[in-house]
C-alpha cells in the first residue's frame, strides 16, 4: 500500500513539472485561426449575432461574436458587398474573425451650423447609401457615406433602434454625421426626486379617470391614485393622457393618500436642435388625447398643431396636462423645421 502511494505521488509531481515547463502560450485559449476569406453579399435576415451571406460558393451562415473585428465595416445591410475572414467554431458554425468593405467617399459639404438629432428604428427600405428611420414623426431618409462616425454603434442592422446626428448637405439632402446604439428613450434609473419622503416607485399606464390633481395609474397591482401637489416634480412626466406610460415616485401621506413627488415619462433625450428664440409665438388650445411626453398635440382654432416637447423650460404651471385641458404655449421654430414648446401655462 505504501509503495502504491509513492507511485501516485511521483506521477503527480511529474505532471506538475510538465505543466510548468510548457510555454506560457499553451496555457491559454488560442486565438481563432482564419481558415478562409470569402467575398459575398449580405442577405435579409441578418442580425447583430448571425450574418447571412450570398457567396460564389453558395449561401453561408456566419456567427458574429463579441471578438469579431468590425472596425472596417459596421454596416451589415442587405445588398452590401463585404469580405469576411472565417474560422471554425466548436459549435459547428463558421465565425467571423474580421469584416471589411470598400470605402465610399463623398464630395458633398455639410452645414454643421444646423445639426439635428433623431432617434428611430432602421427600416427595411434602408440602402447602402441611405438610412431610412421609422421615427415618431414618420419615415426619415438620411444619406451617408464612409465619413459616418459609427464609434458609438456596434453593428448596423435592420430592426434595431439608433440615434443619429444629421445635417443638411450641399445636395439639399439630410446627411447622417454620426450614429449610435439607442434604447429609444431616456431611462429613469438615475432619477431621484428631490424629496426625502420618496421611498417607493411604480410604473404603469395613465387611465381616463386622471385629472390635473389626481393621477390614476393602471399597474400590475391594480389602479393606483396619486395626489399631485405643488412641490411634485413633473418636469419629466407632465403629459397625463390615457395609456401614456409613467413611472411615479411617491410617499404615503398622513391624509391617507399616496402623494407623487416625481413623475417620469417615456421621453427622448433632448436634441441638439437650436431654437430661434428671437421669433416666438403664442398659441392656445386643448390638449388632445394622442399627446405624449415627446409631442404635445393641441386642438386650436386654426386646426391641429403638434409641438415638440424637448425644449420645455422649467417653471411651467401646467404641472399635469390631461385630455381637453386648455393651455397657452409659447413656442418657436427649431433648426429641424419643427415648432418646439418652450413654456406651457394652464388656463383652467
């Protein structure tokens, strides 16, 4: 028995010594080995994880990993011709090591004094020189070329949300300057109401019973009622029309009511649009039910009017805007050609 144990110890020592004398590189996973480089055309159905490629050897499915080098080509739209270096994966798939494409240059000059920002979903009408975005204002077409800054974007594929900075070019078209991944809406995670009583929050949709003083919110726990006091911060969630999604921060008051201290709606981040404040207008009308935290829709004596809400100043006395409420809005035109609300006053 003792002799058997000595043999086991010797074998263990030999194994340990063998590992120590191996080159350091042998202890690590080897980098993907390129087995071939193919040239082909991107097919529809391509996502940020799986690329469908039409090559001279037939159709191929290629996985895109976090380690895939896309620095030379981030645009993977149907019809685009690219070159891909491939490696074999242990999962049986071909994996992209590096993706490249030919650069496209443009002689168009851009008016950088009027840069705008737009957020939307990349539409299937997108081509290899035109981005088509489905935005809340409708379909928007933006030309682009190899000068497009994609440092904030992982991979450009159809059906994903992106934020694009753009400017008008000497060819009269709007051109994309930079593009980045977007979740569409500004989050609420970093927001904390300025009220020491706030210890709870809930998310839900506004119901039709809501008034300027009481917010009725349909949540997973049922319909909840919140009083909106004069010190409630509604600057990030002031449009309380039916079905609008809101996150409410609240506390339990001594009067038995829940009191809102802060309200946050699904609002896009403020754009880089410049406003011509030298020529403001004032319009009065009733809030329409299709109003959102991004667009205020007013029924005025001149017809329906839409005002962007990204430039609303602090200190508005219209703390909660509900359907049919009469308001007066100070507005001005932005460099994006839209009218933007600056100050909202309740007429009730």
